[in-house]
C-alpha cells in the first residue's frame, strides 16, 4: 500500500497511542574503533504526553565495537522509575526505537534487547499491565522511491509511506520519507516492527513515527528519524568522543540522568 500521511504539523498534542501513559524510547551506540576506544550506548525516554521532555542515560560498553547491549535491563528500569516520578504512574505502553542494527544482526542484537526490556518491565512489577513495541530503524537502505508517471517522475512528497508491495513478505515493516529533498533522490528510512504487544493498526505507528520526526529541538522541520533516536545518537557521540586515542570514554555520573 502507498499511503500519504500529508502535511502533519510538528506539534504533537494529539500523538497516536497517547490515550494511555506511553513512554517512547530511543537507543543508539557510538563506535570509535579507529581509536581503539570502547563503544558507548545511550538511551533516551520521553517523560510527557507530547514526547518533548526526555530522561537519558549512557553506558560505556565492555568492548571496542560492541553493538549489543548487556545493560539495557537496568537502563529501562531506571527510565520507568523516572517516568513514574514525572507522571505518578508507570508507563502502560513502551514504544522502543532502535537505531543502527543491520538486518543480519537482528537475531543477535534485537532479540536479546527485547528480552532485557521485558525483564525490566517484570522487575518493576508491570508484567501484566505494560505492553511493548520494538522497532528497528534503518537509514542506510538501497531502496529508492519515485512518484509520478513514466517520463514524468518526481520525488515523493514528505509523509509518503510504503508498507506493501516492496516490503518483505513475512516482515512487519514500512518505508517512510519524512524530509523534502531539493537535489537528487530521497532515501527512505526503513522501520521493521520486531516485537509488538500493543497490536495497534499499522497506520497509527506510521503516523506516530512521522510526527516524531518533527520534534527534534535543533531543526525547525523534519529529520530522517524520530527525534528520540537522534537524542540518543547525540548523547552517545558526546560521551564517546571525549578524550583521544588510548583514553576510554568517561562514565557519566548518575546525577546527570
């Protein structure tokens, strides 16, 4: 199916899913393998109903170039506790965006992370009430999309979604173009829903994802991925780039979470 989400404003007062306490999370890992430094994982989580206030934390990984997280259970538990302090209740839904995982790494990275998130939900006593959706976000794709007719091709408008025909047969995924391109062809971002307890319609998650591309504080329009992923990326890079060759990234004090 080829859908058009249209000119959705950057404001998110009526975000899909927000009829229940919902925490939207983003996870990314920074690597500096050329400097031989350990990788840094960063997690960000929304604290309000418009997904504009965030709690975040960073963890120095055990090895150089390590993409998989072994500390996600603790980070997610702390995020849920922060959500409760801010809202008076634990989240009823967690929508988790993961960046930087190639298709061939999903079983080795995404599946164990899903297990850790579910363990965190159990640890706060919300196993029966909190539901999870885990989405892998891939910006480096070879797919290109065009609009128009033969001989009169144009670039698709921002908000264009493809969730059929060119998607994998047995995979719950969609392609989204969230930004306008003035030169060349736009590269869509691929979103694969790896785990879904929420069971909402595909249109709702597509709609939410597009709106979240408008909420990054440093850009007046849209970016290529949900802002929660960009915040995690910026934090991971901020910590990981400290020091030079032979100097490991610093362990950030918990007071900065």
